[in-house]
C-alpha cells in the first residue's frame, strides 16, 4: 500500500472527520506533549523611535509563515516535496528524523533556532527523500495559529467560542488519544488533539466508560495540544512543481 493510500486509510477515520456519532474504529494520529503557552510580550520601549516600524507586507509575511490552514502549516504546504520545503527554509532549518514517532508513522522534525516548528509525518519504516511529497503535518508549537487565532495552547472554551459547539472523544483502540471536533471548524482535514487517556483527558466523561467515549463537557483549563493537517485527496500526491514540457 503506497503512502497516500495508507495515510487516507489511517487518517480518514479521525474523530473530527466523522459526522454524527462515531463508532469505535482504530485510527493512528500523532500524539504530542502539552505545549508550553507563549509568554507575554515584553513592554514597549519608552521612546517610540527605538522600535522599528514594520510594513504591512512584513506583518503579512510573518502571519503567513505561522498560519495553520487546510493547505499546510506555515511555509510547509501539503503537496510540496521535502526538497521544495528545504529550498524555501534555507540553511537556517534543521531536518531531523524521529523514528519511531507514533505507531505506524515516523516523522521529520523541522527545527529553527533550536525549536521544533512542526513535524512531517510519513509511514514508519520507510525513508522520506527530497523527492517525496508532504501529505501529513503536525505542530504543537503555540506560535502557529489558524486564521481565527486558534492553535496549540488555545483553551477549548475559547476555541468553542470561535468554532461552535465542541465534541470531545477518545477510543481505547486508538491508544486513548483524545480529539476535539467543532461544529464550524475551518476544514475536515484539520484535527485538534486535546489529550491522552493514559495521562490526562480534557473531557469529562460519564462513568463507566467504554471502548469509545464522547462528551460535550470539558475541564475549564483544557486546551488544544496539537493540530494535524493531512491530505485527503490525490491532488497532493504529485509534486507541486511539475517539470516543464519539452519544446
């Protein structure tokens, strides 16, 4: 089974991709540690002249570099090759293989200034070369946000105000990984991870619990831990830059 088919088979069963009540089906997605919330910005200098101006173009570029969208995370976009991403990020980025990462998947951690920005997911036990196409991205870095300013570290209560009613669920057959799906979330290929039953859960579940568990109640301090973006169409199995036809 090739990479696209395996990703589609495994990731299409994510709780957020299911409409209505989910049945207990195994799925494999990345579990990430609880992100550390970003610190408060420092106070502005007393003299306005000492703070450099930022043009609208600069601000827009920085926002785009940190955007989580249905097409990707920051500079990394679904459908581009690893080689294309390396060219865009330049020598300032490090690419480190993490194997194993989770069951069925290894990952390439992309670091800048010693900090992991996001992970590129690929099938466990396989190599991922510069010619391979990116089909799965995950981040637990709180500086990356959706267009609605939701990201790792966002309280579920705040995300619910933005995206509508939330349903949390976990399945013991899926290593009790917990996910939140929102009534009006941006797209079906975004997955919001909130916790793990082997450690702590964000949701408040009725007792006794079964294999599959679902609730709309959650702890006041519950937060999104990581966001996964995947390719669920064959559009991204081809490199984003095609060779020019010979004349």
